[in-house]
C-alpha cells in the first residue's frame, strides 16, 4: 500500500553542500524507483521552493538537502507548517545539531563526553586561559568549512582577522590527538540502532574540506579495526546522543578516540550524505544491508508518522 504514496525526493538546496546533496538525492531517487515507489525527484532552489511545496501534494518528502537551509530546521519547519510528512529529524533536533555551540551545551547536559571548549563571541584578548593546540569552528557551518587547527594566540588572532566577522561566534576546542570514527544510526527512538563503526583516516592533519571531497585523500575502514569493547562503547554513546537529541530515521555521530583511549563526541549529523559512496551506506553495507534496502528502511521509518 505504501508503494502508491506520492514521495517527493528533495535535493540540491542553496548551501555549500549543494553538489553532494544532488548526488545523494539522485541516488536515493533511483533506489526508490528500483523498489517501485511512486517517487519524483526535485532540485530545490530558493526560487522554486515556494511553488513546489504549495503546488505538489506529496504524501511524504524524502529530504536530502544537506547544510544550511536544508538540514538546520528551516525546510523542516516549512513542511511542518504545511502538514507534509518528511524523512529525518524534526525542527528542534535539526536546529540543535547544526549549531555547534548548542550541541556542546547539549552534550554537557546529557553527560556525553566532548572535548573541553571555549566560546569565542567577543574580543579573544579578554580571556587568556585558552589551551593550544586547539580547533576552531564557526558556529553554524558543515563540511569542515572554516575549521582550523591553531597552535597559539597569534594563530587565533590571525584566524579571526581572516574570517572578518564574529557575529555568530566560534567554538574553540582542545585539539584531540587520536583516531576519528563515525557511527551511522537508523530508525527512531527505541527502534533506532547503530551500524558498524567506520574509521576515517584522512591524509591531511584532520578531516578537512579537501580530505572530505577529494578522491584518495582519505581512507575509510569499515568495520573499524578496533577492539570490540571500544566499538561497542562508540555505538552506545552515539546511539545515546542520537536518541537524547530526538533525532529520527537516520543520522551519523562523529567522534575522536584519544591516544589515551577516551572517546569524545564531535557532532551529530542529522542529514548525512547518502551518495552510494557515503559513510552511512558503507556502514550499512558492512552490516549486510544494501543501499536500496537502507533507503527503504529510512523511508519506512518516516512513513510510520503518517
Ligand atoms: N577537537 C578536535 N580535535 C581534533 N580534530 C578535530 C576536533 N574537532 C574537529 N576536528 C576535525 O575537524 C573535522 C570537522 O569538525 P566537525 O566538528 O565535525 O565539523 P563539521 O561540521 O565541519 O564536519 C573533524 O572531522 C575532525 O577531523
Ligand atoms: Mg563533521
């Protein structure tokens, strides 16, 4: 009966992650068509969004709009107002996870381990207790845009001068030396489950924009070659974070494990990449779930809300 429902696959958008979003969207659309769903793909832009949501009668929208505008609660709010069901996290969880400062408060408030941090929203000279090396991140960006490793106060001043505005603020975090992992989650609430942990081994100093989007700049190992106990701990923390934030249908939690063996959560991605080569589909595959089944699993999780 689900196969007759009208599914709109929204991709594109106007964030810096537009290109990846188009790839995610086309892959998901093809998977739904192969599964015989009544799906239509739409490249969303600032110009067409109003007409599309007003003139179409989708039973459910499959959102693949990564980044600002599409992953931060904005488009979710629009669909919510029009009473259109959609895949993925709701307005609150999306907005929370897109905001790196609010995410820090959320982690701390839920006893979820995260690196020590400072918020930089005024003249950094006012404080002098920063620790280096540190990682600085703009409050509301993704894809490592604006993320930089700083070694001293001088680096911090130069960084802020180059960025040229401090209006939204920045997060300054202790640099954690160790290994980076990501853990995909599928489902909602008590039905949510963690996929095998994937290790990200960038060739650069950290998983920067170049390492993310240039072929061969990063090695991915899934399942991660780590002790069972550590893998289970990463899964457990990732699942706890996902559930506590109220995330739905699918998501991915990034973390770093320090050389001392401590786990630090970096962030929750509420609308992770869904190209056939993205992390989450790779993790699902390692668990024996093919791409098309993964897409259907996410859709069915959202259809329960109809
Ligand atoms: N505290 C940290 N210590 C070491 N590396 C970090 C730290 N925070 C972030 N990074 C590196 O920067 C990358 C991007 O940071 P992240 O917080 O995930 O922001 P984004 O939303 O841009 O992906 C991470 O994947 C990791 O490689
Ligand atoms: Mg990240």
